[in-house]
C-alpha cells in the first residue's frame, strides 16, 4: 500500500541516494584539488584537467538534480535552508560557477585571466565545494538557527514563513566542531576519490606515482576526520520527533538509529569496507588501478545511511537550534501526497537514466587517457 | 516589515541572472540544431567537409554552453536563496518541473555533450551523430520544463490553496503540463533560439566572406543556418500570435501595458509607435475578432464588461476581496484546532475569495500597473527586430541561391551587425513577459513583494554586484575566446 508516509520515506531515500551519488561524483572536485599538488609539469596538469573535465557535468547535474529533487519533495527545506543559510549556499554556487567555465576557458587563447587563474578556480572549487557541502550537511545533525511560522502569511507587511535567527547567514555552521569535522571528512574523501579516479583514468606512470602519494596522505587525513565524525555522531544527542510531530532531544539518537535500523548499519559498514579496500589495494599493489570501482560504490553505500539516520526512525532531518518545534521533519516539510505520488512515478525513469550514463561512461573510458590522445583529438 | 529595497534588489538580481542566462541559452538551442544538421549531412554524404564544418560550430557551441550552465545553476538556487517564501507557498507545484528538468534533460545534455565533444574517435559515426542530436534535444527538453514552470507563474492552473499547510498544492499534473501558455511559450522561446543560432552563424560566416576567406565553408554554413532560421522564425511568429491571444485572456494588464492602452474596448487600435495606429488591429491580434474587447489600463482598474457580457471587478473590489481572504485565512488558522464552527465559517469566506488572495497584499490600485514605457518599447523592439531578421535571412538565402551573396558586401556587413540585434530582440521579449506581469510573481495569487526571503538588503546588494562582476567577466572572456577561435577559422 503506497501511503503518504511511504511516499515521504521513498523521497527521503531518493534524496539520500542522490546525496550518495553526489559525494561519489565529487571525485571531480578531488581531482581538481590535485592539479597543483600532484601535477608538477604542464603535461601532468593538462592530463588531470582533461580527466575530470570529461565528467564534471555529471557532478554538476547531480548537484542541480539534488537541489531540484529537494525542492519538489521537501519544499520547506528548500525555502528555509537556502533562504536562511544564504552565504553558505551562495559560496557553494560561486565555486561551482567558476568551475563550469574554467575547463572550457583554461587553455583557450583570449581567456583574459590566463591559464593558471582558471586552474586555480578549479582547485578552489575542488577544495571549497566539498568542504562547504560537508559543513552544510553537518547541520542536519547539529541544527541551524531558524524559525518557521506558517501563520506569518497573514501578516501583510511581512508574510515570510521561514526566518534565520543568526546574522551570519549560515556561516555560523563552521563554528561547530562536528560540522567542521564533517566538512574536512567530505573534502578529504573527495581528494581520495579524485586520486583513485585519476589513477584509473590516466595512463602516465610518473603522475600515477605522485597520485598514489597524494592518495596516502589524503586517506590518512580522511580517516582522522572520519573517526572524529563517528565519535561525535554516535555519542551526541539527536533530534527525535514523536508521532504527534513534537520534537525533543534524545541521547545517543543517531547511535540508536543505526542499532534500530540494522539494514542501514550493515549498508554503512559494507560501504566503509569497500571504500577502505579500494584505497588499501591501490596503495599496496602498484599495478592495481581499479580502486575507484570499489571506493566509489563504497562511498555511495556509506553516505546513503548517513542521510537515512538523519531522517528516518522518527528523526528531524533539519533541526532548528533556535526553536525546537520549528525543526523540519519528513512529515512537516514535504510536498502534498499528490505531488509526491506524481513525482514518484516520474522517478521511475531514473534507472533508465543511470543505464545510459553507465553505457556511455564505459564507451568513453574504455581506454585510459594519454598525452598522445590530448594532442591528437579534442581536448580542454 | 519587508522593505521595498529588498524586493527591488531581489528582482534586480534575478533579472540580472535571467538576462545573462538568456544570452547563452538561445545560442545553445539554435546552434545545436544547425551543427546537428551539418553532421547529418556528413554522415549521409560521407564528405569530410561537413564534418569539419560541424566541428567548427561545435567548438563555439562548447564555449557558449559552459557559461549557460554556470548562470543556469544560480537561477535554480535563487528561487531558494532570494525567493524562499515563494518556494514554500508554491513549491508543491513549482518544484516538480525543476526536478523533472534535472532528471530528464540535464543528465541527457551532460552525458551526450561529452560524447559529442570528445567521442569522435571513441564511438561510431552514427552513435556520434545520435549524441549530437541528443545534446540539442536535451537542451530543448530542459526548455520545456522550465517554461512549464514559468508559464504556471503567468497562468496558474491545476492547483488549489490548502490553508492547513499554507500553500498551493498541485491537484492536476496534466493541467500544469498542458497549460496552453506553456505550449505557446515553449515554441516561442525555443524557436527564438533557432533564430538566434541562425543569425549568429550567418553573421560569423559573413565576416569570412568580407575577409574573402573560407568561402565554401561560409556559404555552406549560411545555407544551413538560414534554412533553420527561417523555419524557426515562422514558428516564432505563429507562436507569437498565439501568445498575444493568451496574454489578452489571462494577463490583460500585460497586454494593455504592451500597447500603452489607457482606455480600450471593442475594435481596439494597434499602436505602431505613439501617434501611429491601425484601427481595430489590436482586437484582431488579441482576440482574432475585429469586434473583440481589449481592456485598457483604466478599464482594468475601474472594472469592465467584455464583448461576451462577462463583467470583471475593479481593482478596489479585488483588493477588498483579497483582504477578506487574508482575514478569513487568519481566522481559520486561529480556530481550526479549538472551534470547528468558527473555523468552518472562516473557511467558507476564504474559499469564496481565494481567487483574490494575492490582492490582499496590494496597497493601492496603482501598484497593479507595470512599467508601461519599458514594456511598450520592449514589445516594439522585439517585434520590429524579429520582422527585420526574418527578412534578412530570406534575402541572404535568396542571394546565396542566386550566387550573388559573395559580391554583396553591404549585405554581409548588415548580416554581421545583426548578431547583437538578435540578442536585443530576445532580451526585449523576456522584458515584455516578466516586467509586464508585475506586480505578480504568480498572476493574481502572489505579489512579488510577498515572495522574497527574509535576508538583509545589504546581503542581496552584495551578491548582486558580485554576480555583475562574475557574469561580465565570463561574457567578456567568452566573446574574446570566440573571436580568437573565429579568427583562427575552421580546419578545412
């Protein structure tokens, strides 16, 4: 029976899935973060730019679809978070906007700012975008300073439903230790994935060796951030919501969510094992270059549960630290049953979309990228 | 209290983003069809010339495409950052087309663009051709969904107000998709892209003719572009006619503003420029009937009865009904959990006046009139330039067919300098559509001033100027890179 509640859960799962895919596809950003760190010669940098440059639009599109899906299924989140955490979202957007043009412009004559400027934009996007996205997602567990009052619509002079209480427009999120740990975790994960993808996609022994060194460093930093996140997440009080929709603080809420939803816990552990296996095999075996195909799916499997424990099992996924009862839950922030049902039907097209993306991904990646290919065919 | 300055700066920021976005999108839409046609000729004729011709235009396409994407993502997220109240109040309806656009169109564009640009040696000829067409089709599908969303703002259908959730909710998805305004707007916008792409290709090709280089390439490009452009502009004009009828029906104030019509009625005249009118023409254009009633600004503000005997209330009456609806909404919210009888009474009053809900936020009838001179002159610019550009394309194609184009240098100059004109026409069209519907963000339901986010004026001013700098930098870089690429020329 497809009930309203089922549709809310279904859509939260889709948001979680898109979130997982987005974090995996942040390998594009991670690869860009390495342009100057791993790429020491022009040839190496050009290879790195062209490697992620053939996939950046998928990351971009996933981000846009993630936003669109949130808008369609949980419009009160879209309204409250984007309108309130103004500076965080604007900063994320600006880094992506610069990225969008930088691939195309960086090596073209007449680009005004010069090649290195556009590569620096790519690197800044590579570091800042995952960091900011991580900080924003961290607030799903720690809360944000907003108030929601739907009766305000009758106030002719100021009919705004959602109001941000802090003057910092969302930037206050980075003053929270958990959010900071989360931000670093996502950033280092993106670099790990970027290194793994480039090792798989580029045929260049010298660059490959440098990428493996970067992989080791970023993986250690990722593990430190991951441990910090997990220790805090599993010991913190969480935002519980009862059947009447009343939100209250519950000790060990997120640990309880894992334990009360064992499938989600198993998914997280499986994802973590795959992710670690992908990295460790790459580090231990000099000829092994398929780590991304373990770590990538592992990332998706590990990220989905983080979203699920934020929204499932009677949890407020976007809590308010200013007014507990303004916190957003799946039930109080979702679209109408008709819209969720209609959009659920539309979402059935997603497997078809994934299938054609996978087909053409294989076609385009069947041979690793070489310096010769860049000289002989179209390239950035 | 929502400050007027906040509303104005938020509008300015959205207009800036949308205006810049519409510099890049129409060229994407038009160039996609032109280069796909060229590649089709390559596959059919097996002539390397057509491959290189297509590849040259693809190079320019790619430069333009990137900036279109950059401005597009800001537009989507601005609905949340700057128009958060709007996002909740109608997000139940408006969010759906945006999500579908992402799932259906953006992934298609992203996947096939990479195949089209980098896949010449990686996939077969036919698969590559498919990728080129799919990139263009993806762009058009994207246009369908965002225009469905925009058209719903011009003519809201398929929803009802729910005072419990305090928002409009979708009740009929197909009414949204098959909204007549959306259908006409799709053809009008997408085919204006065909015209833009065609004029761009003709203009650049004319530069080669002026420089007496790449002659075969230039003439072949002109033939394809002019053919695509003429087809596109004919559809553009037919859909423009349909758009006029729908605007007159659903947004009479926009029509009155576009005509500068203070007092209307039956057999209304069409103003070519102030003081020069064609009697009865506006009635024909707006209603397809010379005796059709087209109300003027004063008629709409004072109330009027049309040629079918239907009476429309005055602005004051609408505002009064709107205030009644808002008050009833407030009452309903107060009593819904404690006094069902009082809540039911309030609900009845709300339901009776809900069509005028948005008028409750309006302070005076004058607020209901958009910027008439801006809309009036933008409309003339759009139509005038559209007619001129169609004539230009027909003439250029005729001259090429007769073998005279290479010797007609004046025509080559005109074609070259028509490139900025086609952009001017496109921008003017959107000014008519968007300024003309003010003060409404959703016609009759939600005024712009009730749709903004609760952010500081300073924050919006800062991001406005930030975007001015970024977009202008991108545009300057794009133009410069394109000029260099054009100067370098195709590899034929």
